[in-house]
C-alpha cells in the first residue's frame, strides 16, 4: 500500500514537469494552432485548447484499463491515479479558478492567489511561467521594483 501511494504521489509531482514541458515546447510550439485559442477571449464554453486535457485523460484512462486487466498491474494503476489526480487539480485550479470557467469558485489562500497571478503573467507576456503549481517568474519581472499604491494612481 505504501509503494502504491508513493508511486501515485511521485507521478502527481512528475506531471507538473510533464505539463511544463508540454506547455512550453508543444503548446507554444507545434501545438500552437490549438493552444492559441487559450490566449484569446473564449467564445462559448469550450476552446480548441481543451483538446490537450482530453489527450492526457485518454492516456490515463488507457493506463488504468491496462492496469486493471493485468494481474500485477498495481504499479501501473498507481501511475494512472497520479496522472488523474494531477488532471483534476489542474482542471480545478487552471480552468475553473484561474480562467473563471466556474465564476463562483474563488480562493483567498495566498498560494492560490500567487498561482493565479503567475499564470496571468504568462498570458500577459506569452513566456514564463509555463508551470502551474511550481512556477518561476521571469527574472526581469522578479527584479522589477514593486509599485506602491501612490505609483499605481
């Protein structure tokens, strides 16, 4: 049981890096024809970018089905659960909260507010941060002096 939990947890953490790499090198690369819909105002409930989570979900479902069909598939099942858990967290934080697909969902926790701010930096400048949970602000934005209330006008 401990092995199962460790595999699921490590997979969850690894998915942030998989997501980062996919976002940086696929979504903003050859997958831009789908992802650009995410960087423009949405018309309706869905956008072409929603194809990407369907791909990740399909992989998780395939792994889960394979694991359940194998007598010794516990490790593979743990892996698929880690992927699925990351997908659920990504859906709630990124789509429902940050992009307000569920307007009633709000968080006042400082970490959640930082995640939202970091993602909005990505949408404003088009580069880093590509990660969602473990994000890095670009150096030129980190080193910019904070504006006081008087400077904002």
